[in-house]
């Protein structure tokens, strides 16, 4: 049996987010960036969320991912 689907029409509004710290691609160092930030080069912006603790602690990055959803 092969089941496939296409999900369309999902719209969301991001509420209660913090402004992201902007880091230029030229100065990018993953060890010194905040846990959620805006990585920018000359043409594009990328919302980045990183895992900040060992995976065994189960501190999932849901809030950081949510904060980066509204990056254009």
C-alpha cells in the first residue's frame, strides 16, 4: 500500500517572538553565536536555531525554532 498526500494552505502568524541577533556570514562562528540568530549575507537572511546542550538532557529547541519562523 502506498499512501501519499499534499498539504496546502497552511498559514500561521508568529506571536510573542524576540528580535533575532543579526550575525554576518563573514563573521560567523558557531561557537560564539546565540542559540537563535539571524545569519545574513549580501543577498539572503537565514533564521538559525542551534542545539545548545547535550542531547541526553532533552532540552528541545522548540522555542528557538519558533522564534526563527518569521524570518523572510
